[in-house]
C-alpha cells in the first residue's frame, strides 16, 4: 500500500522498526514516526533528541531503534515500551585545540 506524505523539512535518515513502524529524522527537528491513523509523521516526545544531531537510525532484531548522534552519544528506543534510554557506550570528547595536526 502506497501513501504520499508531505514532510516539512529534509528527511536525513529513515528506518523501519521491527513492528513495521517507519521512523525518520527531519533536519534539525528531531525524530518522527509515521502515524497510519492520520497519514502523517508525528514528532516523538523525547526532548533529549530535539537538539541532537542525528547521524544514523538502525533497527535491531530485538525490536529496538538505535539513534546515533553527533556529540550526544547513542540512544536506544525500545519499541515495545516506548522508553528511550541513553546508551552506556563510552564516548570520547575531541578537543581540536589539543590535536597534533599541522
């Protein structure tokens, strides 16, 4: 079944969740999920993603959505519960002032 959906902004990434949910990242506006009832994409209610620069979206076989960001680390959205958690994956801050680049 095909639908034409108008999106206000640039879609940077797209992922299909384990249950068939469609997720998109709209440039500088955060994460959205397609709502079949309304035929539109609705913003996900996670303030921590509103200002995050999302670099990639990936769904896992476990039913999670991995949300990779630039500078804010990795977030995991558990589709079954709707819970968003900040992953414990260790990230490093890069200080260009201390870099050995000529």
